[in-house]
């Protein structure tokens, strides 16, 4: 039996309010364990240039050994990927859009522009539509990521196009990009991590349910 309207409405309102509350805010310096302090030091030493944990690394710090391993994977995927950076950032944007993960989107929208992705391509992804005028390699990656997200697999044609261009390593690196940034998106969604207050990236609208 469905609850009375008044009760159902209260549940919806309370749920909506709760979604805005940060479940795992930054840990105070005097509350950090030695393992957490070490994880922050390792993060500072990466090419990210972060002085303190931000975004997904704030909740990840609750599991410092996992954070160490996760950030090491991310360092490879972002800075040593076998696929060009422009395509890396496009795949990340597509993953963030799939999750409607605003923090992830904001961070990588700027990085995508710096890497050479066209504004029109990024904005089409934000709107949930296929971009027009993509370069050939962008079309390959777009098809691969879109099929992987939507179908949980990729067609032979899509697989072969990407493999021919970037090799099997490129296929694995692109696949893992989707998995890695889906993991970060899930962590931030569960933690209700706040969005950057000063971002210039377009706000992602929820997809219809």
C-alpha cells in the first residue's frame, strides 16, 4: 500500500534536503591517523598538484590504503595514458554525464578545453546528445564509450576501430577510464560531496528517469 500523500510528500522533501548534506566532509588535521597523513603526502607528490584532498579523495581518505591504490591508477590514466589527452578527457566527460556527477564534470570540463576538445563537443555531451563535427578519433572513442555505458558491451566494429587506431592497450586504457571515473562518481554520489562553488562549467541537468 502506498503511504498517504502527506507522508509521501514528507519523505520526498526530507530526501531532497538530505541530498545536499555532505556525508563525509574533510577530516580535521588533528583527527588524521598516521595512515591518512601518509596518504595525503602521497597525493601531494602526484602530478595533480593538489595541496589537500579534494573531490573524491576527501571521502576516499576514510580508507587510506584504498585511496593510495585508487589515486595511483588515476595518475596513470590521466597522465600516462596511451590514448591522447583530448580523448581521455572526452571519455571522462561522458562518464561524468552518465552519472550526472557535477564535481567530476566541472573538473574535467576545464581540462578537456585545455587538451583541445572543442567547446561544441563538450556542450553536446552535457546536453546528452551526440556531438556533431567530431574528429575521426573522437568519433571512435565516443562510440566506444557510449556503447560501453549504454549496452555494457561494444560491437565488433566499434572494438576494431579503436583497436586498429590505438592497439589493445588503448582499448584497455579507454575501458578502464570509464570504470575508474564511474567509481569516483559513485563514491562522490554516496558521500554527497559538494560541488566547486566557482566553476564555469555548464550545470548538468538530470537525465529523465
